[in-house]
C-alpha cells in the first residue's frame, strides 16, 4: 500500500451513493421508504453534499430504474441555483445485448429522462475486458460521442484496473475526451486499489478523480461492537458476509473507535476519512437522515498521518477481504 501523493492530500469531498434506492435483495427496499429517502436527500443537500451517483441497473425486479427515478424527482424539486451546484452521475451497464457504438445511446436517453435532465456525468458501469474487450471499446467510443456532441458534460469509468485504465485513457485522449473519474471498490476491507502500481497511483498520475464505492463495506465498518447486530430488514447475503468477515472486523473496529472517540465521531466517519486520506472521494450509500449526519461528522476533521498509517497496517494485515467485483479488469 503506497503513501498518498501530496496532491491527494487536498480534500476530495464525500458523495452519495444510491444503490440501495430500489434494491430489495440486499437492502430491503419498499416504496414506503420513498418519503424517508426524500428526507435523506434533503438532509444531504443541507449538509453540503453535491455529488450523487446512481446507475440504470439500480433497483431489483419491478423496481429496476427506481434509483434514477427517485434521484431525478428529488433533484427536480430543488431551486434552480442548487440544481446547478450538483454533479449527478449515472452508470450504464454493458449488458451483452448492448453492442456497437450506438449500444448505450437508448440507455443514456432513458437515464436522462429518469433523472429529469439532471445528468452531468455518464459512466461505463463495468469493464468487459475479461470476456468481450471488443464490446467495451465500441461502447466507450459511443459515450465519447455523447460528450463531443454536448449531450453530457463528462465521461467516467467504473471497475477498471490500472492496465486497462491507462490504455483507455490514452485512446480517449487522442480524441480530446478526458476521463473525469474512476469508481472502484475501496475500503478498509478492500484496500487493493492502493497497492503499488494500482489504480489509485494511476489516477493520481493521469489526473483522474478516484471514487470509492462501498467505503463502509456494505455497512460492516459502520457498526460498533465485536458482534454488532445487522440492521433490520436487510437481505440474508449481507448477514452471511458479516459473519464471514467478523474476525477481521474486531481489531479494525477497536482501532477505529479509538480514533473516533476524541472527535465524538462514528466509525463510519473514520472509514470515510480513511478513503479521503488516500485521495479518494467516498460515496457511501445513504438511506436515512441519521446516516447523513454521520457523513457530516466526517467532513469536520481529517485523519492524522499516524492514524492513517495504523489503519493502513490493519488493512494490509487482514487476510479477509470484501468479495472482489468479478467484472473488475486488470
């Protein structure tokens, strides 16, 4: 794990992930939660959060697309001045039937409609380099076309490894299209992007913003106690994962609690500030105003160098990890 480049010590901020908005399988969503999600969005805006991330595939079963629809509805209710301060990013999934340079055009237009026109950055949701590299290249050419045509301001990537990132950046640069950001799974239980030669290093070199999704490891880094009970109403897969990772969580939670105590902060704030200390913008999934308040706690302070190094040591020492994204490219 490398030390952060000096440029990474500037504040990358904190954003909001909306994977849970519409996801019944992992997060127990039901439409009765929509008023609470609106209140969460409004609290986030009041807290100064301005980056919101979603995807066209967010939402399970009949709720597919619900995340974009809710986010678009909430954004549309804001005053025009506030709407202009936002950066709303969506990810388009490279499903097997989406092929060719126009393969994502219809999905892009649908997402823009769901978001009521509040779409500032379009991102490829995952890399197809491991199984269909030809598909990925054509789709990215099509997304670059959207940027060149002025239909969207920025292009981002997600789930790309350092080798693929370098190759794609060079290819797009030939067209004069920049990669605004890269999203990868990054947390104290998934520190691999910080390895020497990893994507964090490449992003710093190429001037690409690094975004950390699942910075709280599906909430596992946010709960106190050695056997903290999972939240009610959540899916069984998360409970199974919590039991598997419990041995790694004990020393981490103890160290995080010691760091949080002087600040009167939560474990979640420590986990988010660890990502920020490495130059990454964490985008925790927020579903309640109380969770937003936890994010607010993180905004008021930063880890010291010694605190970061201790957390780095614990992250490296743990043999247990969050499951890797199977579509992450090399």
